[in-house]
């Protein structure tokens, strides 16, 4: 591993970006469950081994929703690589999620 930006990992002599993702959901609602399932499937298919995913249930941690000024959920925030991106919804539109993450153009 080199001393480059955080989130970059070296694999087979080639640097690959590690995606840092946060998914905000509200309880075990059907939209939340779908968003978690869809996002995990997308990550494991397209960026396997190159991502960290935190799932935050704002029903359990209400102060986070207020601090982050979250209005619509489920909400995915990609914090790295830059630019930061925000996607709202159940993550069922795979192409939209891939574009939002910057995996495809």
C-alpha cells in the first residue's frame, strides 16, 4: 500500500480506489430492506473487496438524522472517492446507482 489518498488500495501492483459508502435507512421498512439488499448486491458484483459500507438506522439513532439534515430515506452517501454523491431511494435502478457511484459513466 502506498501513502496516497485514504481509500486507495494496491492490488497486483495496480492502485484501485476503495469506495466509502454510508446508507441511511429507517427501521426495517420494505424500502430500507430493498435498499440494503440491492446495494449489497451491486457492491459485491461491481466493486467486491473495494468498498466499506456503513448502514445507519436513523430510527435507532435519531440524532444522526438531525445532525446530517436527512429528509428523504433511504439515502446513500458516497464520501470517497470524491466528489461526494447522494442517492435517494431503494437502489433498485442499478444503472442509476452505478452512475451515481462513478463506476460507469
